[in-house]
């Protein structure tokens, strides 16, 4: 078996006690892979979706909450959490770098299902009011940088920053259309504001929107890039924090590894 | 394999839906579930009317009326003052879309401060979107106090939603259909990025994943797991992520050169003439007879206007108790939701007109099943046992004068 000999050569080179798997074990391992993938997908989807809705909920949910400050900062910072934890688990134990992309893909699939079925299908809210933001650009960059650098420090600084920074321009591709101005009985609004106003939300009165407030506003036209830069900085820190949360959660100190 | 994916998809969907429900805001209509003190002592809804209750899809109907904010004396201490409030609608979601709304003529797309003791005229224009029978209420959301729901009217919409048309011209000269505007582009971008993400995931899922890789990593051979192909694909993914983001952003900027940030200002509402005038009222004692579903009030009323008047109506939380002796069955009253109208609900001990300058002690009884049906009677279990409402007087010219009434309420439980 060539694989075995290669592996044995590696073992010799590294001077460790690696015993390669037999072809049979390899096959069973592959079958187990799918069981683990299925379980992971379920747990991650549920947990991440819940976490995200409880933290960045309304900003991500409604078109008329996606502002230049809170939405741009809160969303990526709340989203990079699970990406960091899953990165630790998949990279440190398996040298697999797709954790961030996996997380954000599952999140957005769950969001689409809930919004399409429940809020659009059942309650008749238009899809444009409910379109979720995506984190694909930043997550793909973060994954790629982790693999290329092989370092959680570099992944945090470069990848984490890109995760935060690419969020706004990445979503502007579809969001810009809703920031075209309209006049409503003497008041200027964006289409996003008006679509939100038109579609009656009994439990979400206008004043509840936390948008466009605070000192960031003094940056005027440049609020969005400034917010994105701030998000990039925070994402680096949060990524590292959750990298260690991942470490903590994938601890096997209570399980003996004899016989592995 | 396909079967497996189907099952997986079902399970993911189910768990996602469950996770989503946990985060959804409460949707229930729930106007009766709200504490009676909030409904009786905050705002009083006056002359609420709906122009059309039978509509076809695309037809418009207008809810009009006045709302009286109770003075500080009656406004509950436990509810925030209306420093910031929003004129809203309570309905089953966007089955009708709100085209415009006004308070005292001011555009109410924004929130505003309202004053205690003041009166406001409102107007809400709705356009029918989905066929069905809908219960529609005017409503005022007060920040930190909650939704204050007005009287609800049944509106029946016929036709097909497929015919619904909701167009608007932007300031850049485009005409857009608000219901579907941009949706296709949203989905397009989600799909493009989603496909790239799936391709990246598949690159890895095609390899043996956990078992064999774990063994190698633990043997400190992890770095040998990364192939040249992996590096190449990662580099490509990085370049694509950056390049496509740049492209998408620039394309959007080129397509929509004029964009504004989300708008959120607060409106300023001018006062309208007060409805409360010409009457001075002192509440001597109020009791609620539980078995009789009757509230009894001993009041001293002074006529400070120039014409004699009589007591015609007690109105609280949208329930109207009329004094049949004074005859106020006007057009508005005839159209008023019958479940909120007690046509003979108010008995007044003396129906002879109160002369200008005269003060008279009166015994008023407001009695109707509505106390129970609207769950107002549970106010006797509130921690402060107070009620509020307004009395309508009608003078000899038929003019209406309004005064607030309210105070402590003593329940009587024995059947007398
Ligand atoms: Cu109702």
C-alpha cells in the first residue's frame, strides 16, 4: 500500500508514533464523517441562528434597520463569534479551514427558511423587507487566510479584519437599491424606510429602531467606512476570544485517549 | 444519497424554524390581554371611524378619529409619559399596507412627542393587499409604556393578491413596485456567493475528514495534511472574495449613484383646540359592583359653559356607555363596532339640563357585559385600583363637551 509507506516515511521523518489507518478503518472513518457532518450541521444551525437573532436580530431582520452604524458594526462582530470557535475545533484537531464559511452558510440558510416560510409565506411580509445580510465575502477570506498562514494570530488580524471590513461593501451590492430617496407627503425617506413603514408591524414601532445615532454620525458621508473599520478592529478581538471558547468547548480532558 | 439529503434538509429546516420562533416578536392580537389600567387611564379614543369596510384588493380605506391623552392626574405612574410615541395600526401583519398617516395634519412616518391632557386628530390611510376578514385598530405605541390599542373594526377584503399593485416614483425618476422591488437582485447575490461558499465547502468535504486527519494532527503531522492544491484553492478563494466584493460594491454605486442613509427624525405636532372645556367635575366616590357588572360614580358636575347641558355618554378604553335619555345615536355612533357599544349602558340620576354656573351632584351607573367581555373588570385586581375615562355632555345646541373622570375605585363583591 503506497499510502501506508508514505505515511510510514512521514512517521520516520517526524520521529513520532503515528500508526496509519488500515483501508478498512479508513472506510469506516469516511462513513463516520457523514454522521459527524450531519450532527454538526444541525447543532450549529440551531445554535448559531439563535445566537445571532438574539444579538444582531432586528438589524439583520429588517430592511429599514440596516443602517451605516449599528448594523455594520454589530452584525459582523456577532457573526464572527461562532466562526472563531468552529475554526479552533476544525483547524486544531483536523487541519480543516472551512469553519467560518460553514457557519455563515448554515446561518443564512436558516434565516431564509424562517423568513420565507414564516414571515413571507404565512404573514405576507415582502421578501425585500426580510432579506438577510450575508457574511460570505469575509468568511471565505477568513478561511483562506487561516489555511494560507496556518496561524490563528494572522487569521485574527488579517482574516478577522476582512470579515468585519468586507461585510458592508459585500452587502451593498443588493442593499444600495433600497437607499434611493423617495418623497412621502413632504418628507424624504429611503425606499427601505418606506417599505418598512408601509408594512404594518404592530410590535415594531418606528422609534424602536436603533439606527443612525451617536457620535459616528459626525463623520457624515463617511460613516459607513468608519463603521466598517471599527467592525474590522472588533472582529479581530472577538475572533480570538471565541477561538479560545472553541478550545474550551472541545476539551477532552475528561475522556481518556488510551487506545487511540 | 439524495434521500439522505432530503432528510437532512427537513431536519435542518425544522431546527432552523424552531430557533427562529424563539426570536420572533409576539404576534398575538391581544388587545384585551392588556392591563385595564393601561387602556382606561392613558388615551381615550373619540369619534373613531373607518371610511370603507368592504374593499377590493388595491382599494383604500381611511381610519380617522381623535385621541385624548389623559392628564397627569390620571395617567398611570407605572407607565412612561408619551415623550416618544408612534401612531400605528394593529392588524394581522401587512394584509393592508399603510400608505400614509397624519396627526393634526403632520406626516407621521416618524415618531413624536405627545402632551398629556392634549387632543390629537389622526388619519391613517390603508390600501388593501390580501383578501380576507381583518380586524383593524388604530394604535399608539408609547415608548416604555407599550401599545395603546384603539377600537377595532372588521374590514373585509375581496379579490386576489395577485392583482395587488403598489407602485411609487423615486426622486431619481424610477417607478418601482414596492412589494417586489430589488428582490430578484437580492436573491441573485445570495445565490452567487452561496455557490462559491458551497464549492469551497465541497473541496474539503470530498476529502476524508475527521478520523484520519485527527490521528495525523495528534501525531504532529498536521502540516502534511495541507496539499499544494489546498493552497492554490485558498488563494483563488481569497482573490475571488476580494474581487467580487469590489465588483458588487462598484456596480451598485454605479447603478445607484444617489443614495441616502436611513431616515429617522422625530416629528413636531402642533396642538389642536382642546376638546375638554366647559365642564368641571369632581369625583366623590366610585364603586364597581362585580356581580352586576356595573360601575357607579357619584360626581359633582359644574357647568362652566354658556349653555345648559346633560350627561350623554361615558367612554373608556374604547367602550362607549350611552345614556339613552339624551339620544346621541348619530351616524358615527351607528357605525361604531357593536361589541364596544353599550347603547343603554349609562343611567344618570337626573336628566334635566344642568344650567350654566350650576353645580349638581349626580349618580351615574355604567352597566354592561362589556366590562367582562373586554376584561376591564379585572382592574379591581390592579395594585392601585384606579380607573379613568371621559364623560360627554351635550348642550342644548347639540354641541359636545368633554371632561375627564377618574380616581380610586372600590369593588363590591356581594350581590346587591
Ligand atoms: Cu382586534
